[in-house]
């Protein structure tokens, strides 16, 4: 198993695979590709990275000889390994801060900060004329 950090797309694909695996069990690779691309996740490179990291495995199921004779195709099923399931459960550490940690936005750090207004949607002050 590689000790490299996963990029954002790899983590999204791993979470997506775990979600599908929890619902239906191992999923066919072609179905995974269609469903993941439908929500904007790159599949080919990320799946290769996850397989090389040992987080996802592909299971090949070949039909019997008679079924192959009549055109049945080989199924390639994708599912997470135990390491993949554990990887998604443990948040990654990035420079001492936990990814996905909640941040308290209740009070600003200093009390002398002025509220920021959106310049595009902010109303004009009453003392300024609209036309110069």
C-alpha cells in the first residue's frame, strides 16, 4: 500500500464507491464510470490511483464456456478493500489541521473589523446622487 496522500478527486471517487458499495455491493466498472462521470468525477486516473494504493480492488467474473459462446461478456466488478473502507473513515491530516474539521464562525477574532458588504449588491448611500 502506498503512503501518498490522495488528491481531492481520488477521495471523492473513493467516497462514491463506498456509498455505492453500501447500497448494492460491488458495482460493475462500466456502471461506476457512467454514474461517477454524471456527477463530475474523473474515473480512469483516480480508479488507477486507488487500485495502486490498495484501497479499491477489481474482481473479474468470467461466464462459463457455453455462455461465452453465446456472447456473454466478462464482468469487472469494483469494490473497496478493508484499507479503503478504513481510509474513508479516518480524516486525513494536512499540516496539523484535520480536513473536514468544523470551524467556529461565531465571533471574529478582533472586534474592530467592519462588516464586509458585497459591492455588487450593496445599496448606494442616500447622500450620493445616482447621476453625476
